[in-house]
């Protein structure tokens, strides 16, 4: 087992997309640039929110992006540039703890090569 990494260096980012094609495109961009180690795509979620003084119900796709916290700014810029929403969702949740081997893999997967 590898030495225990500092879990404070990792984040779970959440972003919603209008469809599966957009979610897959963003996931591949993030992986190709080594900005994320793994992205889970959950299709067919129902989102209910207020937008422009109207309550909207939409079917969306959610991304769970596992990454090193140093990549947040680059991920934010990529999402802004490639996301079709006027204001895309991007929320960062710090990872408090995790399996050390998984976090070590996450570090290795997000190293710029």
C-alpha cells in the first residue's frame, strides 16, 4: 500500500448537462487534458429550478468529476468554453478522506504528461 496522500488536495466536482452527448464530450475533454481522473455520468436526472422567474423542470445528465484541487481553474475555464448553458453548474466539494491507493491513483491520473 502506498503512503497516505493528503486528501485535502482532492475535489469532487458536480456539473449538469442538457444531454448525454454533451456530458460525454466534456468528460473526454477533461480526461484528454489529464484534468480529471474519472468522470461518472448519470443520465436522466430530473432537475427542478427557477430560471428567469419561472420554475423549470428538465431532464439532465449529471457529471461527477474526480480531480486534484489544483486543476479547478482549468476545469472551470474548459466548462465555460465548451458547455452550452448560459450559466453552467460547477460545484466543488472537497474530499475529506478516501482510500489512500485510490487517491494516489487520482494523483497519478491527473499529472500533466
